[in-house]
């Protein structure tokens, strides 16, 4: 791992410190809530990846999915 790796990221990164360790489990409501919080707070994808232990691609895909779901639930007037 590189010399600039933050201590709290150490366990979340692969042995080369390049990406989040792959998770086999499905998305839980708590994961969705945490993802929304981190995205809304403007955290970078690499940090969110380390915290949630998921790939950036998986996080971005899930974020798009959640946005689509919330727009389906919103009344028509709010969608514009």
C-alpha cells in the first residue's frame, strides 16, 4: 500500500491499495441510506468505495438506480 494511504482505508483496500475489496452480499436499506448520505455530502467516489467496501462502478450504478426510483415515487409536478 502507498505511503499516503489513510489508516481507516487500510482494511477496505485490496493488497495493492488500488480498489475496494469485493463484497458478495446484496444491497441493504442501510447501505442505500449510507450511500445517499455520502453522495449528498459530496464525498469522492474513492472514499465512498472504501467505506462501503464496494467498487466505484457498483456505487455509481446503485446511485443512478436510487435516483430513478425516487423520481418514480415523486409526484409528476416535482419531476420537472
